[in-house]
């Protein structure tokens, strides 16, 4: 029996299936955070917009500062730091009434994701997901 050339729809179907499989593998197979970087989830539970949040961190090779502006009420904003777990960082949140809340967070050595919940009276530091 002679070899029959596949029809165009079969080739298109195979190419689409391969591309869909590659896209699914990329989206679901990658880690939830960039490797070697600390992910910080900032949660505004203060009941009002927070004008600014400042994160300062350092290690033996660098010192850096990140300024987050306009964290809306009930918003969660994710930031990525060029930082390792357990080294810690300083967070200062300036609230809408001009008060400042401060915390030294990020001391957990066993997680690459931290969650900082900013309430009207404090910043609560926990492990994130």
C-alpha cells in the first residue's frame, strides 16, 4: 500500500495540539514565583487607600528600597525582591490619616513567599502562598 500524504486539517490539528500542550506546560509547570527572588504580597486591610508603602532590604552585596504608591482599599499587590528568605526587610506604610506603621518582616527562612497584611493598627507578617 503506498504512503498517503496526510490532509491539511490533520496537520493543523496536530500542530494546534502540540502548541496547546506547550502552552499548558509553560503556564502550569513553572514555579509560582521567580526562582531566587522573594515574593511579597502586600494586602491593604486598613479600610482606606494607603498612599505609600516603603520596603527597604539589604544583603552583603546590595541595599535597595522599593516605594509602592496608591495601594487601594482591599487590594493585594505582589512585589518581587532580589532578596533571600530569612534576611528580613523593613516595611513602612503611610496611612491615609498620615500615621505610619512599621515592621521588620521576612524573617521566615523556609519560604520564598511572604504576606504582609496592613490593618488600621499594625502590619501582620505571615508566610504567603
